[in-house]
């Protein structure tokens, strides 16, 4: 699976950004797609994920109430709408694909994801 991410950029605190990721090479049915982020010196962490079958969504605590993950079945794409952005949201954001319908205990573990997008930088500052 090839992942092509877009979006990102610079925004002031309180602003919004939308990230999108298109998966090619496979028709999605039972997979999981997610967004992770990584800041310098820190481990890659899950931001949000969605199971393609059933559409169950999972959010990191830091993302709850501010970020929304959604999918487009026809385009095999996933988006992350980020509102009320904070300086601590600054990081490189990666789209990720897993061939599995991950359970809750695994969905936040990068090792369960098979393919990664190229990463897009999100900078939140005044």
C-alpha cells in the first residue's frame, strides 16, 4: 500500500488544519488507518485511528474533543481535522496503514502498522 499525505503547515494557536492521506494499491475493507506524530527527541505516538470495518475511531487523550478522524470509502482516504491547535501539537504527522483490524490494545502501537506516509510538518506558534 502506498500512502500519500497532504496538508499540514503553520498555524497560530487556536487555529485549524486538515490532514489527508490517500491509500493506493488496495481496496480497503478490514484494515486500520491512523495518524501518528513525532516531535524531535520523542517517540512516535498515536493521534487518532479508525478501523475501516465498522468505522470505530480511537483518539489519544490529547486529541479528544479537538481532532476528528474520518474516512472516505470511495477514495480509500482518511482525514484528520485538527481544531483548537496548541503549540504542543507541533510535530511531524505520519499517516499509517495496518493490514489488520486492530484491537484497542494494539491500535496505538506503531509496530502493528505496515505502511507509512512521508510525514507532514505541523507547526503551531504565534
